[in-house]
């Protein structure tokens, strides 16, 4: 077999490049490529779904890879800018954004509010003692937060294991926090597809969840957090800042926003029926599983042969045909000639986007 030139991720240029024969790889570059942090988007850099998620109950995704869940109590999530250099908080000098969670507590034993991330695969940290570290503050003093892991072995796998936890008490000034949690071995478990290790931050917890949250208790308040890290270590190390290109690539496995802007042509289509056009779109990169697809903005416009040229589609079906491609089936208002080719474009008003979701 012929020798292959190693590829590296150049952190200065955020590009994948060949390693020249005389080059050496700095330790920091290897560390950044492989990654200590089991979380993705731990510094809340990527927000493809939006940046403001008003107060509500229920389960929903916010920043990439991060979801919130609440029953009874409500939680409002928003992205907040960090001033260059951290502003008055030097420990935040390298981060651009924080997640801000505003909790409105409603008394009730079954009520709670939390935010969490599911780490794909339950095997990688099996039997390890891991360190969870982060930087945070609260709007009120003595704000207790439960930090919990849950092992999930897939829909038809072994029963999940929860209450693997610790707790911290936040103050009103920015501080660094770290806890160590021992995770059980998965030896003897039945593991099927879609297994994960879930990290949850319990901000509000009624009596029914006292065990899982380590008695975080019920209270309203605002929590600001950034630089969350989970690592196979007995001590916390400095937060791992991956290059933007690397972090976005990791996020795109689970969520992709295809944004075609306003007034732009974006794909060729073929007239495949009297009032129908068919086209295909490649994804930015393969996703974890066949995604669900949601249209945002206006229906696209059709330009091409037939008297319907220049008109907006009256209907559109987005069909994921695998983990890396979409089929678009559009309805045009007037007939065209089968097999002729035109193109779709985004409107100049609200544009056209497709949100793809392949989360765990």
C-alpha cells in the first residue's frame, strides 16, 4: 500500500492541510484535533435554531446540541454577547457568547426546569470518573444547581441509570466550578442504537426530583453560563477552544440550517408533472441519522420554461433521501412541459431556509 500524507487541522487557518515531510505537530494541535471535551458547543458558539427562546414549558432545542426541559415552571433561554476580552470579567476573555437561562419557578412536587446535552454513545466514558467544569453566575446568592449524568442505552436497551450527580451553589459573581462524578461501567448492559450519556443542569426541582437534582430546590432566578466541559480526568483542565470550522462541523452532525438568503437562486429543478417540479439538494455534511426537515421563510420561486415562470410555489414537500441529500417536490400554479429544466430561488421578502434535525 502506498504511503499516505497525514492530514491535520491547522488551527490558525481553520483548514484541513497536508503535513509536510519536515513538519512536526505541536502537542496543542493534536490535543485540539482529538478533543478532551466530550461536549459539543460547550462555549455556546453555534446557534443555528435561533438566539432567543421565550419562556415556556416542555422540551426544545436552543443553542446547538443544548436542549431545555421544564414542567410547571418555565425557562427562557437567550444568547448573550460577551464583551471583547471578557469586558470586566477576565476569565471570559476567550469566549464570545454565554447562555442565559431565566427560570420562573412554580411550586409543585413534579415541577422542574433544566438544560442539558446528550453525548452520543454511552461507551466512551464507561467506568470513568469524569470532571464537569464550567463558568457561571446567578442573579441571586446561594443558587443551588444539581449536575447530573444519566446513562441511556437506547429505546429497547437496558433500563437507564440516572442520579449520577453532584451539586454546586452559584454566587452572583462569575466563578469557575468543577465537580467529579463516577460513572458506572456498561459491562453487562444491552446497548442498542441511539444510546447516549446525558448531562443535565437542574435549576429548579420539586420534591419528586430531589434525588436526581441533589435537592436543588425550587426558586426563580437567572443563570448565566459558558465554557462547559466534560473530560475523562480527576481534575478540571482549561476549557478546550476548538477552531470554529471544527466546532461547526461537529454541530452539523446533529443540526443544519440551510439558509439561501433573500432573492437568490439555489437549485435546478425539472418539471416532472403538469404542475410539479423536482429538485435535489446536498447537505453540508452527512448527518447522524436521516433528519427531519422544517421549512422556514417563504415558499421558493420558480423560474424556467412555462407560463408559471417567476411565480412563487404554492406548495413544497421536503423529503430527506438519506443522511446527506434532500429531494424537493414543488407545486407550481400553472402547467409546464415535462422534463424541461428551471430553478428555484428564495424570495426577496423572507428568504428560504431549511432546518434539519438529527438529534438524539
